[in-house]
């Protein structure tokens, strides 16, 4: 890597406000806010609106859309493709 052109890469706490969950990882993101972590050290904290703990896809609460019904309704309304 070229020196001096890459952002600093260090430990950061990401906090999911919706699920009241935080995890420590490494990132190039920075923040003025800090939090004291479980190990006693202070790290920058980045608040996120959604993470793997609160996202419907990962929690199993995602709804499946009826795509077959949507396609059939579209074809009834606008006709089949190539039916000239």
C-alpha cells in the first residue's frame, strides 16, 4: 500500500440504537463521540440505525411478497409480452 493516502484503520464501536446492541470491530470510520468498552478502554462510537441484530432479514421476521400474483396481475392489466 502507498503510505500516506489511506485513512487510519483502528478499533471502533458500532452501536445499534434500535436493538440496544453494540459491537467492537475495526474500521476506517471515526467519530467525536466515545464510549468506554467492556475491556476498560475508550473507543470512538458510531451510532447506526440498523444492524444484523435488528434487520428483518437476519432476525427472520422478513415478509415474503407474492411475486407470482403481482406478475399475473400485471399481465392481466397490460397484456402478455409478445402477444401481438
